[in-house]
C-alpha cells in the first residue's frame, strides 16, 4: 500500500471519494476536486463557508453559506445553487458560518442525477429531493408526516393460501392511535397453521407523502392463560 499526501495547506478537511476522484474543503470556503492529477477549486457562487462535500459519478454536492445555508451542485461544468431560500439546509436550526457542527444533511446518489437534503422549515426539519430539473418537498409537517385522516384506517389480515385471498382480523381507527399503543389480538382458528401469512394494510390513504403510521415490536406467540 502506498500512502500519498494530497494537500499541504493545513486547512483541508472532510474528504469524499468516488473512483479516482476526490473532493474536500479547504480555507473554510473552498471546495476542491482532484480529478485525476489536477486540483480544481470549484466555483462557490460567493459562499463564505463551505461544508460536507459529497461526490458522485457526475458531480459534487455541498452546502455553502450564502445568506443562510444552501445546497450547491457542480455538474462537471458549472456550479448550480439548488436552494435559494430562507430555509436552513443544515442539521442544526441555529447553524452559522462558524458553527462547530460538521454534520451533513445532504446526500447524492452514485449517478449524481438525484440529490436529497434536509431543510429547517417553519420550525420543523423536512426532506427535499432534486431530480435534475426540479426540487420536490418529500415531507411536510403540515400536510405530510401527519397522523392518518379519518376513514384511512389500518387493517390486520391473514392468508392461508399464500396470499391469494386475505381475511380480516381487525380494523384500527387511526384517530384512536395517535401515540404508541400496545394491542393484542387472538389469531382465528382458521389462521392457526404452519404457513399462515399476516399483513397490515391501509384501506385508503391520501398519497405517499401523507397519513404516516408505523408498527413496532410485533410478536406472534402461543396463548397462555
């Protein structure tokens, strides 16, 4: 193994690597891309602080301070400012250019065509997604990340024919379960086989961004009196 020192300026940090391409920050406000044998200082569009660069096959994503933390993407030719708003694209609501927090709230997939990050919006952290042409807000604490609406209930069902037909055991009114709640159900006699399948399904819902619910600590065990 050969170890090569790439920098000597004393300020280089937070490296990321993809193949033979390496990216890091230096001097507090520069993002540097090592593309083969050449170092390229990427245009930062006036940002006076840059953090958490991430590299993919087609580009580099990072966060920079321009009137607040924003998300930037270098596509191999130019730097794009993906966000330009009052949202704080960091993991701390009170982050500043000199914030000691080094945590990243951005991610880029291997192709570089899809970006995702979190922003502090209206007192809540929300997830945003950029598909190469537009930004989509994935979560919304007002209209998403919410409790399921009336009539959009969850059913527990079983099947004894490998999922061809499903029989209902119970329906749970989502308005009655706004906090973690323990529930115990008796398994019907017809369902007491070695190959029974169980599932929970939401009978109706308002879309993938809405009416969230969750299950945890599921146990199937013999009844004991």
